[in-house]
């Protein structure tokens, strides 16, 4: 049985990891979600890397793919 994502640890993901979790291949998809205000970003002091919380990524509203 698959456990709900909220039972999983709330890891920090980098852009490419978040992109893969959402089922995309291009990090610009996640970058667009950030610019639209749908995802919050986090930074570790001394690092330029943009990080996102796993639960934030998983709680995005789901939309059906259009043909």
C-alpha cells in the first residue's frame, strides 16, 4: 500500500528533483510555478541553490492533461 505523502519526511528538493517529482523533464516548469507564486523557495545560507519543500511540491493542485 502506498502511504500518503504527508506521512513522508518533508525533505528539501532542488529544482531538478522537484521537476522529476512532478513528472516533467524541464526545470523551467518548476521555475514557472515559482514565478507564478504557486511554490515557495528556501535557501541554505552560503548556497545559491533554490530549494523547495517536498510537501509543498506534492500539495500543488492537480490538473488533467489536455490533448
